[in-house]
C-alpha cells in the first residue's frame, strides 16, 4: 500500500474490514452459489442476484456515480477553455511537432483503441519501455505516467514532445511550428490572448502542453451498463430488479460480488474510476530490458520532485499552490521500487495488452496472475494485500463477465457513449470513432465550434 493513502483509500480499507468480517460470519455465498445454478443459467438476467448482501450493495455503490463532473484544473489557465481545447485537438494529431515529422500523440494514443496503440510497449521514433495507457478519464488522476513522474496533466504532456524516443522535439521547434502554421497560431492567440511569436519558446512549449491537457480533459469514457446497474442499486431497487432493468447479466453480477468480496480487488481498484490513484507492487516483473530494472514509483517520485514544471514551480497557474499539496508531501522510500500506478478498469475491452509493460495479452492472463500469484515476489515489508485467489474456471469467467460490463455502453436513453472525441485530419480515427456511437461531450463540441474562425489544416 502506498505510504500516504488518501482518505478515500483509508475509508474503503475500513469498509473492506467490515466486508471481510461479514464473509467470516458466513453471510457470504461466494463460491458456493456458483455451483448451485441450474445448467444454462449463466448469462441470463436476474438469476441469483438476490445473493448480493447489503454490504455488497454498499461496496458496489461506491464505484459511482459516473461520470464525474468536470472541474477546471486550477494549475492550468487553459483548462476548460474552448479555444484551448480546439488548439489541443489540432496539436494532438500534428506530426509536424516531431523532429522527424512522422509521429504525433495520436500515433500511440489511437482513439479507436481507447487512446492506446495495441502494442506491448509504445513505439515512436524509437521503442519505449512501457505500455501506452488510455487517455480516457485521465483528468481524474493526480499522478501521471505509470510511475507518477508528473503531478499534472500539462506537465506530463511536455515529456512525449521532448523525449528523443517519442517525438524528439525541443522548445524552439514547437514554438516555431505553432507560430508558422496559421491555424495553430490563430488558435494559440485565441486561447492565450497573445500571438505565439511574442512569447519565449519555453513558454509556448508549456502553453502547447496546457492546450493538449485541455483537450485530453474532454476525453470521457462514457456511461456503461455497470453504471445503470449501480445507479439502480443506489436508488434502493432490489438487486434482481436493478439487474433486469439495467440489462445486467447474472454472471457479471456474480463476478462483481467476487470483485468486492473474496477477490479484494476494490482494495486498490476503488471509487468511480476503479483506481485509488496510488502505486502498488502486485508481483509483476519489472525489467525494462535484461539487466535494466524499471524502478517504477521510486523513479517517479524522484522525477516529480526534480521537475521544474511540477506544481510547486513557476509554470503553475495556481497562485495559491493549493493544487501542490501532494507534491509537497511526497517522499521516496525503497519500498516504492517496482511499484506502478493502479490503472482504471473502465474500457479495458479496447486497451489490450495490459500492465505497465504490456506483458499480459488478455484479461484472462491478468486474472491468472491474481489467481496464481507468487507471494515470495511481493514486497516483504508491505501489508499483505494480495493472496493467490485460486479462482475456479467458473469464477474466472464471472470476473471476466463483470469486467466486460465496464466497457459495454449504457443503453439508457440520454446516456453519453464512450470515446466521445473526434479528431481532425485522422480519417481512420474519426471513422472508427463514428462506430463507437459517440455523442460529443459539451466541452469537445464547444472546442470545435471555437476553432471555426481559424484556418483549418496545414
Ligand atoms: C511513442 C508513443 C507515444 C507518443 C508519441 C505519445 N505517448 Fe503518451 N504515453 C505513451 C506511453 C508509453 C505512456 C506511459 C509513459 C510512462 O509511464 O512513463 C504514455 C503516457 C501518457 C499520459 C499519462 C497517462 C496516465 O494515465 O498516466 C498522457 C497524459 C499522455 N501520454 C499524453 C500524450 C500526449 C499529449 C502526447 C503528444 C504530445 C503523447 N502522449 C505522445 C506513449 C506515447
Ligand atoms: C494491491 C493493489 C491491487 C489489488 C488488490 C488488485 N489490483 Fe489490479 N492492478 C494493480 C496495479 C498496481 C496494477 C498495475 C501493475 C503493473 O502494471 O505492473 C493492476 C493492474 C490490473 C489490471 C490491468 C489493467 C491495465 O490496463 O493494464 C487489471 C485488469 C486488474 N488489475 C484487475 C484486478 C482484479 C480483477 C483484481 C482482483 C482480483 C485486482 N486487480 C486486484 C493493483 C491492484
């Protein structure tokens, strides 16, 4: 467990103790109920949902409501501003920023793959050490990168621009590109109130990263059938009725009960985003290459403290520095070595392969990891959060059925579907986004409208 778990994590850990006490007292039917099903009942709606206890329902309701309302990032004056969103959307697909002219953010963060790339590890100008994470719902995080090496979305965005293996640019190149391309220059002026040529290159680089952040903040994953089920439970509907109204499958309900119960998954994958936003060692290997370990969170803490763009630095637009509380208090200890960020579990159906190094190809492989876990590999000085689960094949299928419901768009009327982004100039991406059935989030739509006065496309 991370050293300073947020209050939310502590509260949920307390809830878990209650849950486990319930299990010990025999109020849980996990495992036993699975075998009691009549043949052919798996997947039917409403079967055995009555098995959810009040404690289960309470734990499930904590994974919402969804979506989480937008709040502007006070450290980024461009956050939530339509002109900045429009500029960020253009920059996101602009290969002209890269040293080689061949790579853009969208090369690795492909909309049709939930803003991932389908590879084990990202490849830009050269290959990277880590898996490309989804950008959907990124606005809800407070540490960025698998190691949390940045404390804001905008500070993170500078890294891929400059990293020689990703886009290999420098401040001067980015500033020149923004000033030279009429559409970008026009949007920059609208977003930041002055032409890019008037500011020093470093400033334009950071502003470009802030506009990219304003755009990434509009990437919401949309409501799922899980959210419909959860909301019905939150309204106090009986589980069987809630499941049938939401179209929530019975095997997924059993998987969900395992998730919040015996599986103890929500010890770390908690809250609406199914992540506590912190860092843990779950016993995955952490070699970036033979003989070269990936230090994970230990390196991330050192990086964020040394970063001139961190929230304590001069580039934050939050004069109060209230947003910098976590940064001020974070400190590295040796146990952070090999810890990685707890990822969201929403939208996983499009984001394989999994884990910080893309070392597991399927969700079945992930569950096998948790089932067969090598406890000797785990940090000896940490709390024993994980035990090998020894899942039966049926339990594995039920957990998979549950995880799938976190990717299945809600069918409720008026619900905003997943992947609600449309990118200019990427025909393939825009096309496949259409098939997701995307409705625009208001911020995305406002961003597009705002760019209308500026010239389009280089
Ligand atoms: C070569 C592939 C590649 C390119 C190009 C790329 N990214 Fe990424 N992105 C990654 C990888 C890999 C990570 C994980 C990095 C890490 O953990 O160190 C990542 C992480 C991120 C994150 C952190 C997400 C999180 O949940 O922590 C953000 C935000 C992000 N990228 C935005 C961008 C933006 C904006 C651009 C363009 C300026 C960009 N990326 C270009 C591969 C890429
Ligand atoms: C101790 C905290 C913790 C617990 C408990 C936990 N996880 Fe995780 N989970 C993590 C971390 C950390 C990672 C990323 C590890 C890495 O990349 O090396 C992860 C990764 C995952 C992933 C891969 C997601 C992706 O995008 O790559 C899935 C799926 C997942 N966990 C599901 C579960 C399930 C199901 C359970 C319960 C059986 C569970 N987790 C229990 C911390 C936890």
